[in-house]
C-alpha cells in the first residue's frame, strides 16, 4: 500500500504542468504596401480578385506543353537537392519527437541480483558467509517537472523548426518546377537562335557566291567580296556560339533533373510549340505573400526563436527533478514476491539558481537578439517577395507591347533587306547597304527570340513568386499532417 501511494505521488507530481514564460507571439505587420505598384508599366487588367488563386493551380494545369510536364515529373523524382530537403524533414521530425518525449516521464523496469561471499575470518564466523540480494523495480529517473514551461518551450521550438523544414521542401519543390521550366525554355530559345544563325549563314554564303561571280564577270568589286566574306564569317561564329550554348543548356537541364534526359523530350520543340501558360492575376500582397512557402518558413523560424525565449526565462526559476521507483526486494530470489518484500524510493530534488556569473542572463539576451534577427529576416523575406512579384507584374504589363513592336521591326527590316538586295543587284547601291540591312534583320530576329523567351519565362516567374502549385504539392508530396512521433 505504501509503495502504491509513493508511486501515485510521483506520477501526480509528474503530471503537473506549469505556465509558459515564452512571450506571446504576434505576427509582425507587413513591411510593404497593401497594393501592388501602379503606373504605365503595370497592366491593371492582369490583376483582380476574381481570378483563381495561384496557389490552387497545380503545375500540371499551368504548363500545357506535354514534354515539359514529363521533364518536370522526371526532375521531381530524381533531383538530389529536393531529396536532401525530404531527408532534412525526416531528421527534424525525429529531433522533434525526441524533444517532445521529454514532456513525459520515462518509466523503466529493472531487475537486479547481487551475491557476495565473505571469508570466515572477515565475517567472524566458522565458515565463509554467502549472502544475496535480489530486486525488481519499476520507476522513473531524473524527470524534470515542467513548472515554468522550459521543456514545453524547447518542444515548441523543435516543432517550429520541424514545420520550417516542411516549408523549406515546399519552397524547393516550387523552385525546382520553375527552374526546370526556365531551363527548358532557355534551351528552346537557343535552338531558335542557332536556327536563325544557320539560315543567316546559308543566306550570306549564297550572297558571297553571287558577289564573287559578279566580280569575276567584271560587274562587282573586291570590296563587295570582302564585305560579303565578313558577313559570312560573322554568321559562322554565331553558329558555333549557339551550337555550344545548346549543348550547355542540355547539360544544365540534365543536372537539374538529376537523370539522363530522354532525347524524345528534347526533339522537335521550339518556343512556338510551347503552349502559352494561362495569365495569372495577383490579389493583394497580404493575401498572396503570406502563403509563399519561403515566407511561411521564415515565420516558423521566428516562432522557434520566440519559444526559445521562454526556455531562457525558465532557467531563472527553480527546477524540480523527480526520481522514484517501487518494487520488491529480498535476500533470496524465491522470496522476492512474498508479502513484506515491497520497497520504494521517492527522491525529489529542487535546484534554485543563485549565482551563475551572469550565464542565464546572457542566454536570455542572446535569445532575444535571435528573435530580433528572425523578425528582420522575416520582414526582409516579405519585402524581397514583394519586389519579385512587382518586377514580374511590370514585365507582364509591358511585354506584349514590346513583342508586337519587335515583330513589326523584324518585318520592316526584312523589307529593307529585300529592297537593299534588289538595289545592289540593280547596281544602284553598294554591297555595304545590303550588309547593313542584313545585320539589322539578324539582330532584330535574335532580339525577337529573346523577348518571346522573356515573356514565357516571366509567366513561370510570376507563377513561382505568387506561390503557385500548393494544391498539387499537398496532394502528392507533402508530409502527412498527423504530426511526428504520434
């Protein structure tokens, strides 16, 4: 009966929960404007609350190109950086489970036996004395009663760190999807640049051949031949440049995906063949930015720093540690479970810090400084996100007009080049006019490819900066929300 009462007392004390000394968490105010920038660079028709939320738009819905979808799926299965973030979640989940376990007492069952032989002259007996003690006990050892919330604060810190790793994986997931799409578009753009350079080279070689023939016939000049050859060599250099760049783009895509890329996914594709992604409309910043995984991750880090202050404050107060066990003890193994063999120990310990040389105060100041750092980093994350979205909106608001103007410029340069060739063949102008018109056409064609690439890439950027893909991530990739260690 006494043993039962002692164990009950120990467990009752163990279940007492103290108050938390962690400061109340308050989300910092948004350090950005409540609306996106306005002005001639921003197309207001691309924004509005009536559009679907970007976070609810999965990448399979956003990207219409079948080859690109296959590349993204391949990358999500093989990318090593994404694999590391998943392993970091497992590590953080285990650490949280270990810290959470400290909220509860550890009860262990221990059996012991000890037999001692004492010589006769030492024992003062006529013969050696053999004695034994045997015991079987169950109890808890060095369990800290969390009166002031120290263990709970450390557990909350571990939980927020674990949640931060989950959002780090969400951020890596979204970044990988955007990076694969961007690298794929860059490869297609460089292919088109290579094709344009090859067409220009073929055209210039034909012009050089014609110029040489007219010169041999006495109607051309050596200067015209030299100018035509200059144009040919310039185009030849560009062909080599873009041939190399296409190979580098393929190598980059292979690295990002983390596996060899099937050639079938890279053949017969161009920027023109890529299905345009749907236009995205941005809601107000406070509604969008706070859902971005990198910002949610930064907020979890801030909450972890806030919880750490509670643990630092609790160090100033007494700590109560319990050690208790109860069971049976006997001098003979056969008597271990007989009546009267019960034994128990209850040993509480109170530790009150009096003088520590300022160590606890220094730890508290360090925790408070770390929280201030986390606040600044959280606010900077929001400001950086705001700029990223605003930049993407500025590009989206101007790219259509720029693309239309560039297409008109290409058409005008094509007409100029055609007329310059006709005038040269008619003996009206020198070959320099043809060379100038051809160079203008070639430059405008390459610029058109760059603008078209910018427009497509910017849609990917806007999708990423607005935190797109949450729904699809949650359906297929996110760690179960039931909680670790349950």
